[in-house]
């Protein structure tokens, strides 16, 4: 086993551990902390895929902003006096559905004959990436920023305290 | 080198954990966390396809940027909606918000 594979398996184990922590933890705050672990481990996976820029964006956007928002949401929606069950009664069906999705995706990943080579990572230079993002994909990029503005303005309007409430 | 299938299997595991979380959890915030896991799995797939199969076009890399953008917008909106529901009904559990259920 090469060093690269060892690193991959270590980071993949961290990712899966974080993911399992998110969905199985008995405490919502532990769930949020496991989510941070999973997101940072995914940033490591991006690095292994030689997508350094996306790894940095991942740490900034997910590791920073998204987890803080999630923890805020947890804090603001806490019901202190009546602890209720975290999992709904449809848990067995959820388990079945997840197992089905897992089986199908692994079979598809292993069984498909992919067009092109699947052995070697071709690092994409950051300069080419930026070129493509701001030339070929400039319009979708601007639309995405518009989506972000509209969504966040909508969030402010929704969450604001109104008079007479 | 690591074969691409390794990344695809990892992303499959992450996605099915997300599916389980979305279906089994009751709190809207915990469901959102599981959705984040699923989005991460999708991003891993996109980037893996871009760097292994189509390094000349690398559309998958571009798409991962949009996935991250839309996920950020979604988290902000969901936080606002959950706060609003919590203020009106004093709960954030999705199975207790059933006024419109037939």
C-alpha cells in the first residue's frame, strides 16, 4: 500500500466516522461537532483529488460559516424542559432505504465501465480553473451570486421580528 | 495512485448516511445536517469525475463550486424558516408541523 493510499484510507475513515456521528449521535451538539469533523475530512478528500481551491473554499464556507449557522439554529430552537426523542418511528424504513441506496451506489461505482481512464488524477491548474470560471461559466457564476443574495435577503425577511408579534 | 472507484464508494457511503439521517431524524436542524452530508457526497463525485475522466473540460469542478454556493444559500434560508416555525409552534420537529397534512 502506497503512502497516498494510506492517507486516503485514513481521511476516508475520518469522513465516514464524522458522517455516522452526525446521524447516530444521541446529542444534537455532538451531531454538530461530528458534522464539522466530516466537513473538514471532506476538504482533505478534495486535497487528495488535487482540487486545492475547492478544499480551501470548503474549509472557509463549510468549516466556518455553515457550521456556525447550524449551531446557532440548534441553540435558538432548544426546548429545555421536555426532552423528546431525536429519531422518528420510521427509523427501520430509513435504515432499509439507506442500505438500498448504499448497495446501488457501490454496485454502480464498481460495475460501470467508465469512459476514460480511472487510475490517474490529472491535476487541473488553478489558472485554467479561474479562466473557465470567469470566461466560459461567467453567466452561471453571476446567476449563482444572485441566488445567494436573494436567498439571504429572504432569510433576513423571514427571521426578522415583526411589530405586534 | 488511488483508483477513482475508491472515491465513488466513499461518496456512496456518505450519501446513504445522509439518506438515513434525513429519513430517521425528527428535528429540522438535524435533517439539514444530513442534507449537508449528501451534498458533500455529490461534490466528491463531481470532482472525482472531473479530475479522472474529463480533465480537459473539468465541468465537474465548476459544478462543485455551484453546489457549495447553493448549499450556503440553503442553510441560511432553512435557519430562517426553522426559527419562524419555532417562534410560531415552539417546536423544530418536522413531524409536529402537520397543519397542512391531510
